[in-house]
């Protein structure tokens, strides 16, 4: 009699083993895919590094104790709002991402860009770089930006998935509400960006050394406390990676420390493109030498550079929007055309090596260590860190993931490549880093191994479990029922 029970049982068991092996192989292969963590990047404009210690800041210190803190963050030159905010989301120096100042003139485009006039929405000024929200969305994830500088500009034909048109009158609480809404939606965002104008606004008006800055700093700390509370209520606090930073610091100015350009230059010989403390000067045709010579030794607290002589350490010469002459004031000094121009008691934009220009950096979340303090980092390092946390490919940048991976609870296994320097005029899109292939190669190899295993298994197992033809014929010849 043909007894198929035992061979079939053995075959089914072996097939079950093969299935488990295949599933295990694929699960290991799929584990190569980067984890899709959620990140919220918050910027308190003009929050200087030592404001943390000026007055009690319990909420900032709560984040420091439960997360990480970097003591010294070196931002980019010039230390102004738009250049540094674009660096945070591109990892590039100003000469590379093209937002070289809050006020610019592009001689190739023959166009101007002005933060003061809110003339900032021309896409062409922004498209020397690709901000992280676009890269995130190209990877199939969603982004949300609440007033982040540049996020309401159409860049490379894209906006963030969700964004708020810039309106200074919108409260911090309303901005937080939008961020929470986007993170908890049916199709949630993976990357959120939140911007608040203070303490920069009040720092300009009062000066950072004013005792009145104490309540301003306390208010920012309370706002951070409100954000933490809302994240906890939404059950995001323990699952989301929160990064708190700023674009620059602030230094005290004085009406006794003013350099008046009208004392040295004929105003008909040049155009002042950007003002204090780094004056971007465009001489009229045929007037370059005259303007430069008049300024070169005009004042002991003013250093004047021809564009090609700008120090390399500033990474601030290889772009058409950097003017032929820049005049840099010493810390605390102001450059005005004359004393009728607006004067501010606090300002920034000075040499990025100065401690008073440095911002803050704190972070909390599952990706970060607890109660860890790091000595120093560069603001360009934030971009590759963000890309690592989001599991997306980093485009060419000037930062270094390896420089900040000690902030992480688990070391980065696939550091994003970085570009030591991209000179102005080179568009990152032309050198765009291709999608990392480790995951796809792993999936392909894993799948091929599984298929080959099954083919070999079937080829060798099935014949061994099927009786030979003569044996089958002999068994078939037996009566099915014995008398």
C-alpha cells in the first residue's frame, strides 16, 4: 500500500522550516532600512548661549538634564537671521546656499532681496540649495513648518507639506497648536520646524546687557515649558526628537561707538546693499578704487576687505551676491551712513568667532543621550544629524555627522557624506547625493538567497520523497483491501 503520510508530514515540516528561514532572512534584510524617527526643530531667534544662566531657566535646564547640551555652537558668517536659518536646514555656508545676508543684490539676476521690506519671496534667491523639508518629502515623508524663515517660499517648485504664511502677529501658542496638529494627524509629519522671533526683537531694542532682558528670557523659558507640556499631552514627548537652537547671539552696542560712512565716502559713489555691522558696498562704475581707498584706513574699529581678500575661515567670498567691498565693524561698533539712520542697542552679524555671537543647542528624545554635555559643534553639523535622525540621504554639505554622533544614544552606523567646500555658484542639485543603495542591495541579495534556497530545497527534497516508478507500480498492484 502507498503510505504517503510520513513523507508528506516530513515535507510539510521541512517546508515550514524553509518558510521560517525565508521570513528570518527577509526580516534581517528589511532591518537595513533606516528607522523613520520624528524630529521637531525649534529656533528661538537671537537666543545667546549664556542666556541660559542669566536668569533661572528651569525648562531649558529640564531639557539639558534629560537630554543633551552643547556649550559652544559656532554659527556661520555673517551672523544674521536668514543666512543662519538656511544653514541649519541645508548644512551649507552662506557662500554655498546663496542667502548671504538679510539684504542682498544679485548682479546676475539684477534683483534685490530685503528682509526689512519683506522682499524675500523670489524663488531664485533660494534655489542654490535644497532645504531639508524638500529632501524629506522626496523620500516620501511629510514636513510641517510654523513660520520657519524661507518655509513659505516656493523653492524648487515645492513648499513644505504643511506650512504657515509668515505673520509675526501669530502667537507662539497658535504655532505650537499647528505643530501638534500636524504630528498627530492621520498622515503625520516626520519633520517639524518651529520659529519664534524673540529674544532677538527685544535684544535689538534693549541691548543684551539690559536688566530688562531678564523677563524676556524668562518668557522664552515659559514658552518652552508650554511646548513641553503640549508634547506630553499629545504623547509625543517620549517618542519625538526635540532640538532647540537659535541662529545667533547678540552684543551690546553704544551710541558712542558709531562709524558714519558719510564722513569718509561720497554717497553718490556707492550703493549700501547691507548695513551694520557688515556693510556690503557696491561702488558705482569706475569708483571702486576711490571707495576702497577712502575706507581702507578710515577708522581703527573698521576692517575693510576687497571681496577676494575676505578671510577663508569665513567661507564668504565665492558667491556673486557678496559685494566687491565689505566693511566689518569690531564687536559692539555700528556702521551707519549718518546719525539720522536707525540705531539699535543690540546687534549681531559680527565675526562668528566671537562668543557673544554664538547660539544655543539642546536636544531631547529617544535618539539622544541623557544628561550629556558636549564642548563644541558647528551649526553646519545639524543638517547631517537631522538627515540621520530622519533616515534620509544628505545632500552635499559643509557639516560632519561624525562630529556630533557622540550626542546620540546609539552611534551612527552610516555617516552621511560631507563636502568640505562648495564654492558659490555650484548648485547642490548638480552634485546631489544618490539614494543610499545599502538597503536596496540588501533586499535584493536577501530575496535572491531565499529564492535560490527554495529552488535547491525543492529540487533535492521532492525527488527524495517520491518513490521510484517501479516501487509505485508494485505498490499500485497490491489490492487496496486485504481479504
